C-alpha cells in the first residue's frame, strides 16, 4: 500500500544526502508530497511535485 506522509520527517533519512530543491520543498511541506510504503517506518519513498518524482530507499 502507498501512503501520503503527513509527517515527512519519517522519510527524511531516505533522502538524506540529496541536494535537490524539489525534495527539500516536499520534506518541508512547502510544495509537493512525499509518498511511502509505510506511514510509520518507510523503507521506500517518492518525493513528487507536478510531473517530477524522486525515488529513494528500497526498489
């Protein structure tokens, strides 16, 4: 199942070393959304904004 995260800090570690503005906007809740495989302990996540998506974690 895919969950839209309201607490994006749970996915922050998956995107830790990325310097993409879109990812940080999603994590800060400014623009875009973070979707994950689990809403409590995600192993995979996608930062999405418009038609852009950045995937992190387990494939």
